[in-house]
C-alpha cells in the first residue's frame, strides 16, 4: 500500500486567560493535504525498470534539474502513452488509484503505460516519493491537436506536473504522446528548447481566445518540427493545484464520453532512446503505426486486422496483451475487422 508524506500537524497556540477562563487565540493549525507516496522498495523497483545510467543514484537523490531530466526521458522511452485499457479490457475503465497504477506500470511487466492522468499521476507520485516538490495542475488541450483550427481549447482534460527546484518552477509532462515535452521546461515565456532534434518546444504566457477577461494568463505549450516551421500550440495549463477529486471528474469524461478521442481511437506513443538521447518515436493511431527518427518517418505499418495490430503492439511497443484483454475490443468501434 502507498504511504503518505506531510503527515505532520503544526499547531501553534497562544494562550490567553480572561476572567478565569482559558481562551485560545492566534491559533494556527495547518494540516498538510495528504498525498500518496511509494515506499522505498517500490520506488527502487520502478527505477530498475528505467535502465538508468550506472552513475544515477538509487538513494540520496540530487533533486536537481539534470536528475529530473534523466528520469523524464527514461520514463518516456520505457512507459508508453496509451489508452489500451479503454479498448482491450473487460471493464473499459481507467483507474487513477496509486497502487493500481504501480501494478499496471511496474508489477505486471507487460509493457503498459497509460494516458495523461495515469502517466503523470504515476510519475508525480514517483517524484514526490523521491523528495521533489510536486504540484499537479490541469490543462486544456488545443482543438487543433484533434484536427480543429488550432485557436480554441477544450475543457480541462489533461494533467501535467509543476516541479519546484530551488525556487524555479518546471513543467514536466510524460503523458501527452508524440508531440509532448521531452525535458523539464522552466516557466519562462518565449525560451526555445530542443525537443527531439530537429524539433523544438517552448512555453508562452498569455490569455486564450475564449477568455472574456484578457488579463487572465495561462501557460501555453507549443512545439514545431524544425526551427523554420510554424509553432503549433498543443495545450495550455494553469499553476493552480488540482486535487484528486478534480481528476476523478476529468477521468470519467475522458474515458467514458462517446465524444472523447480516447474512446473512439486506439492511441500509442513511445519515445526512442539511443545512447542516452531521445532520437525518435513510435506512434500508433488505430491501425497505423509509424517509426520516426528525428522528423523522418522511417517505417510505417498499416494493420488490417486485430491479429496484426496485437503483433505490432508486442513487436514495436513491447506491449503484451492477455487473451482476455484481446477479447475486450470485440464489438467496439475501434475493432479492426479485416
């Protein structure tokens, strides 16, 4: 079971006496909100799955930018962004329970990951368990990501983590798929960072078209293929902390609505690492899988049947589905019937 941090209660009470009756004034009672963490044994078990450099400490963590960047990139290359539980399962549901996520990601050992609230929820718990200062926040995905005109944003449907290191805040996202951030981004507007060469990424700090008050500000995450390409806004996020009950609401719509892309398509994305650097990606949309190095597609596979797709999931992504899980897609709109 998960443990909890910040279980301390600070009570400062100034005692005043008036007419023989004790009064407590200036009482400051702060009970820090409980957030789950993984015990040391589970944390070590997860770290062993990342194939980290031999110099990476497995205890006495540095809690600095370089360590965080290493963790993020190794997670991205080992744990995919995917929504298979909504298609290849008997329940077609997503659990955000901390222990259920650990079992799915680590203990089952079948190559599984999850979509944003699973991946970032799990990774945020890992970072908190290591000692990082983690704030979980919500994001609105740009409609252009789903084929819209790119100027409007949907409701709160995405999760990212904001990590505070020595007073500098970084956005960390391991759950957005092929165009997601590949390293911690400091909350600094208009600073360009390399994503996977030659692609780039940056943050802007501005209002969005739907705001009626233009003085409001959100952070916009953008990516582009090369240094001469047009910037494409992927999502915007707030610095206001979201609670587990917020994500339960978001998760229900995202995983159950018939208008959600996650219920209407099979999605996979996993970064490719070579000699310690992210160099490409593997993606799947329904029956089409692509292998990219840099911005070039070097291999494409079009699956015409469930047997072909299950094979690609295993051979390309390392995902092994049980017979029961494979039967779960029968009758769904995402089933390949060729």
